[in-house]
C-alpha cells in the first residue's frame, strides 16, 4: 500500500467521531480526511474531500443511513462500511449497496480500540472492493406453512464459505435452490449476535430451512446450518444416524473463528467424495486450504469468479492453489451445484 486511504467518518455523535478519528489516525495507511454529523453534511463533504472510503452510522437524524446509501451510490459509487449495533439495519444497508459492516460499540464500553482495528482492516479491503448500485430488495414474502418434503438422504453434503460480500452472495445461491437439496453447512464471517437474524432472514426467503447452528444439530436434506458468529468453530461429524455438527472452542484458524478452513477440513474428513465445496467472495484466504483438502478427498469444488465477487480474495487464493475444480459467476453457481447432484432447480 503506497499511499494513505482517505476516509470520511459519518456519525451523529461528536464524541464517537472524535474517538474513532483518534484511533484510526494511529494506522499509517489511513488518513481521516474529514467527519460528518449527518447525511446532508456527508454529501457536502464527499464533494469537497473526495474520500476513498466512507464509514457510515446507520441510525442518524434527518435521514437514516440506509436511505442515504440508496440516494448516494448512484451518484457517488464509493465503498461504504456501515456501523451499527442493530443487525437488521446492517443487512438492509448491505442490500442497499454497502460493502461491509462492523458491530458498533457503545461509548465508554472500552471496545473502541478493537472496533477501530477491525474497521481499519476493512477500510484497507474496501478501497479495492467493487461497489454495486442495487435496487431496494423486496421484503421476503412469508413462506407457505408447509414446505416441499425433502428428498431422501443421499449421504451428500454441501459446504459453503464466504466473507465480505457474502451475505448477498449466499442469499442469491440459497434462494435459487429447491427444498430437496442435501444438507448444507456454511460459515459466513459475521459478528456474534448477527448470524441468528441473518439465518432467520434467509429462512423466510428460501425454500430450504435455514437456521443458526446449535451443538449436535442434525445435517439433513432440506436444511442449512449457519455457524454462529463469535467464539466457536463448527465441525461436521458423521455418526450412525448420519451427519451432524459440533460447536467447538479453539484458537482462530486462518484469522477467524468460526473459520471456513476449519469447517472445510472437517467436511473433507467426514464426507470425502460425497461433498460439494463452494467458496464465495471474501477478503483473505480463509477456506482455500480446506477446499484443497476437500478436493483431494474427492469432493467437487466450486469458486466464485473475480467478475462477480465484491472482493476476490478467498476464491482467488483457493483457485491459485488448485483447490477449485470449476470457477463460475455467482449466478451460475446454483445451477452448477444442482446439475452436479442431478437436482432440478426451483
């Protein structure tokens, strides 16, 4: 990184703006170009300062951050990282075009330093991220009371890993799949407390049952288990009754907990050639080594291509080390999985 990244901080709290500016200035690669107290102030500062990345509080007076994103990005497609303690607001902001998000600490909680470190890392990623201007997504229609009966258990399992940009990518993949899919296990890098709501949103929009995983949950056809964000890894195990998951304590793997590599390693051991591995958009390399192990054990492996990724980090690392059997655009991945398993699409 040869030059400083110019950052605009948008937050209605003067105390928070000052504290965050102070912490971000400790990073030699980040220049706090300015701050703004509300979306109208931010609009003027964008014109004046031409920032590379903007951090945006979601809950603000005059205009909330989500509406601001919808109005801003068509005119100024700059990478935006949203900050909120309310998960539903975060997912709405991602749908509106934000690149990533961080969980916002309260003033005086003592979490500002760790928050700023996480935000700094995401700012460095966001400067190269693709910004897409999206139409407001329709609210998911309530699912019919009864779902299509899942197919008989074939012994197959699908494992999915994603990070930055993955909330939208996973939605596009799962919403295109029928209820008769084999059991699916997945890791999406996300803070503690956010995965449960994300799973619930997916569950309302998909033919599949989607839930935040609990220890010993069965992996069965028609069900998707999302690793909970926080301090536990998720592992696939095979027993007399079929597959299930275990939530385990442990050190971070590939910089993350839960880790895609940790999950993929366990899928390789438990399912071998009766698995499909999918690595989607994300910063870093988590999942690449695990996907390579899966491929070495006979699993079919898919990577998202650069053109459709928000951040071509994890899929690129996997592709470069030979872990990806087929690299595809995001819109092609659901059909590829279903075709491989001889399952008719929705």
